[in-house]
């Protein structure tokens, strides 16, 4: 899917029928070395932000990891008590 989006091809079946298995393997190997797409861009942005915050211009005693700048798309699991409180708040 990432390869299709990066190549501008929205029909994955068309993409798979137009390249050979060897070419697909080569693209997968390339992606492992040089990832592309939204997740890779977000990770590069997080690395840049961590470098800025951890630079000597800021007086911090602890270093911030790049993961702290990554968005969290998965909500933490809720307990039963939290779910009940949510339903009570809704009405």
C-alpha cells in the first residue's frame, strides 16, 4: 500500500500486475533501508524536535527521546470503571 501511494498508483491490483515479484522484493528491501510515507516523515520530524530540545540552548538535565514527539494513535485500554464513568457522563 505504501509503495502504491508513493508511486501515485491508487489501484493496488494494477500495481501488483505491473511489476514482477523480483521488483516487489527489491522495493521491500529498499523500504527497510529507506522508509517512506507518513510514518517515516513523522519519525524524522520527531528526531528533529528531539535534537532541538536537547540542544545546548535549552537548560535541561534530562534528555527527551524522539518517541515523546511521536503521536499516539492508539488510546490506552480503558478499565471497566472508566467505561462505566464514561457512560454515566453521557447520560
